[in-house]
C-alpha cells in the first residue's frame, strides 16, 4: 500500500498494485471485472487500521472511474444530446430506516418538494430481500423511488444511463456508499449543463468520487470541510445536519444516586475490546450512577446478552440495561423514556444523532480522546465542550457533571440546535447547494 505524500498525510490513498490491473481490464473491455475490482478494492481499505479516520480521497480510482465512463459512454459523439428538465435526482446505494445518509436524503426530498431517488443495490440486498424498497417509499412519500434491476455492475451502469435520459434531471446528488462506482461511471454521459453534487457523507473512510472536479462538493461538518478545501483547493459547501424539530423533552430531575443515561448507535460505532470495551463501560456507568441505561440501535444478536452477562457478573441487575434495536424516530423515543443525559457513541461519534438529541434538549457527553484519528475529532457538534471525556473515571465525572445544573444545560442544548441546525439554516444551505 503506497500513499502519495502531500501536506495532508494519509488523506490521499493509492494502491499501486490494484490500479494498473484495473486499467488493464478497462483497456481490454472487461468493464464488469474493472467495476468489481474497484468496488471490492475500496471496500477492503476501511479494514486497514491506518486508513479508517485518516483517509478521504482516492484520486487514482477516480481517474479510473472517468476512464470507465468514457469507454461506457452511451453517446460519446453527442448525437442524442438532451436538454435537462426540472427534475431532481438523488442516487444512493441503499436506504435504511435509520442512519445519517438515509435520513438526510429524506430531508432533502422534502426540502426540494420531491425528487427521483435511485437505489443502485450494488450489494444485492434488495434482490436477496434483506432490504425492502418500501423502507424508502414509506419514509419518502414525495419521492419516486427506483431500484436498479440489472444484476451485473456494468449492466447497472447502462440502466442508470437510460434513467438519466428518461428523467432528464437538472441536478444529480450522489449519496452512494464509499465503494460504489456505478453512479460516477454512468454520470460521465450526463450533459455538462446537469449539476452534479457530491454529498460527502462517507467522511471517515476513503470514498470514490471525492476528487472529481466537475462536481459541487458538499460536506456535513466544518471539521471535514477544512480538510476537503485544503486538499482539493476548491470551495466546499457545508450542509448542516438538520433534523425536523419535534419539540423539547420534559425531564424529570436527576438524582445523584439515580441518574439515567441513554446512547444511540449501531454496532459499528462501539468496540467490545480494549480500554473502552462497551460492555465494561456500561457496567461502570450503572455501578456509579445507580440508574438505568438505554441503548437505541442494533448491536447484533449476541452483544445484548453479552452485556447482560457482564452485568450479572458485576452484581448489577441486568434489567437496568434496556436495549431498543430499532425505532421509527430517535427524537420521539428520547422524549418518551426517562433518561437525563445522552452519552454519544464511542469511539465513533454519532454525527446527525448528536444534533437530534440536543434539539430534544439532552445534555450530551462525548468521547474526546486526543489520539483519535483526525477525521473523527468533531467538536463543533456539541453545545457543552466541558463534557468531553478521555478515560472511564473522567466519563463518570462528566456524566455526573451533566446532571448538575441540568435545566441550564437542557436550555443550552436546545439553543445550540435552534441557532445552528434548525429548518431555516438548513433551507438556506439547500438553496446554496442547488443554486
């Protein structure tokens, strides 16, 4: 694995063994093999320890996408050039009930008054039935949702090119998963007058498309915007992580010996080994606070019982750990449960969720260990910067501190949301992106 040396170390990843082989496949006309090699190669990068949280860009692979797009162009001589209409198109790999990129897409559809949403199904989950297209149609009633039907990756590129001609969009937003090449290859055939917008939601892994020059670059935090503008040497627009206001929670008064904690996140945001092993952290929190602990989000099949077993071994009633694997609305659930303080996921922070919980009014305690990878060191997302923790004893202290002057912290969290992440702020940013 070789990296280009520049003023942002590890931000531009190259793989000198894979890229020449892919270029050879393109030259020989093996487009399916080239697309598969790109997708599988990029998907493997985030398993490398020094890549996760360090690397954003794949300029060499992006050049291969352009080469593929030129070779697969459905009208290279422009004989059937078409004029864009008024439709807005958003392309995703998949759409989920939860997860930032899916929820941002739903917000964008509503803000734009409707859109055509295409799911590439690169991983075949819709074909296998493990994901349902109704998840997207139910969540986005103002969207026309289409799943690419073809089986092969190259066939999916051709299908998407056909959709471009049928829809004739004025703009296309790219919200695909980090190893998904389909949309970028197909987009080479778009007329130059179509606005292409790279939505940089894969912002702690290297992602395809980030260096393509004829795309508007959109980031979701100023922390990542700084890296992208410095490296790409061009402007990036920040789209605030908007969550529709569903009102502030009415809290019970926390007691020093009975304070309730809640967190939210999928299993990918936590670790079950090392100094911050999640099951042991939960046990330490319950032993120190005397209350209950809610986890909202899927941890898989084995982890919840593993946590309960750990609690029994520590002499803690496992009923004090409450596991909710999926909810229609995090905000509504946070209003309903009797928790006092929100513990952000760790070591990988919840980004959009951080805004949601503070809009609801929760004081938020966050992981602030300085040796985290640079792309994970978000602090702009938090109202109370004095609630960052770096060790288990400090975590316990910060949770208790958040319970002190609780009403003041609730008001500060709520104001933080309204000033930086409310509807008006979001709509201004959407207008800037689309203008």
